[in-house]
C-alpha cells in the first residue's frame, strides 16, 4: 500500500485562510503561505520602515529581514499575545529602529572622530565595526552575569540560532521552562542595557 502524500494547499485556498492558519502553514515550511502573508502585509511594513528609516531602500532591506525571520521562526508566534498583523508590525518596527540606532551611533562617532583630528577621516565601515564589536562585548558581559540556566537558553538562541522548541529538545527541557528562562533572561538584559539603549536614541 502506497503511503499517503499530503496535498499542498492550492493558491486559491491559501488566499481564503486566516493569518494564523497561514502562519501555521509557514511553520510547516509552505513557501506559498509566506507569499500570501507577504502580499497582505508588505505594503504596510514597507511604509512603516520608510517612515522610521526616512527612505525606501533601507526599508526594503528591513522588509526582507522581517519575512526571513517569519520563515525561520513562525513557530514563535503566540496567538494569545497578539494578532499576526501586530506581531509582524512589532518585528518590522524593532528591526527598523535597530538599524536607525546603529546609523545614528556610526554618524555620531564619525563626527566626533573628525572633530578630534580633522586631518584623519575615519572610515564609516571601520567605525561601524568598532561599534558592533563594543556592543557585542557589552551584551556578552551582561550575559555572563545571568544565572547559568538562563544564559544557556539565550546562548543557544543567539549563537546557534535555535528556536525555543529546538532548545527544549536539545537541552532536554520542557518547552514552558525554556520560555520562562528566556523571558526572565531578556528582562534582566533589557534592564541592564537600558541606559545604553537610551544613549542610542
């Protein structure tokens, strides 16, 4: 007896699906479902990015990052916390603001370097590299202060790119435990880095 091969949803049926169902299809690696979500929300997210970044080219890069994140982490969506549209907008806003902060710090550092020594023109690429390195070291230092069990789940998420379900499986922990430890760790990091974040605004 031949095994049953699951049928792929037709484009017409995908169009009629709710956002939450489409996202579940994306988590099952259905690129057509991602395409429908893109069609529904790309204009809104592009406009949001352009308003924050002040231009369309960088907003388009943010848009790509948003849907790449959705493709890789659709299972992280929690219907109990927000609608899919709100979730997408929050991701887009976060990515755009991160880029804007980085740009401002690079520009500010470049201007300060020029003031200190007008004869030396710092390379924007070099300044950005230094900034990224310093920020990474700052975050790493704060992560070292976390309890080992909380630091472990963040390291697996950040450095290995694992989803919470993958972390649970790899670490042999209940998914709820992983979520709780991640939430506690992120709150501690956010509080520890609050002053630094304010300086970037």
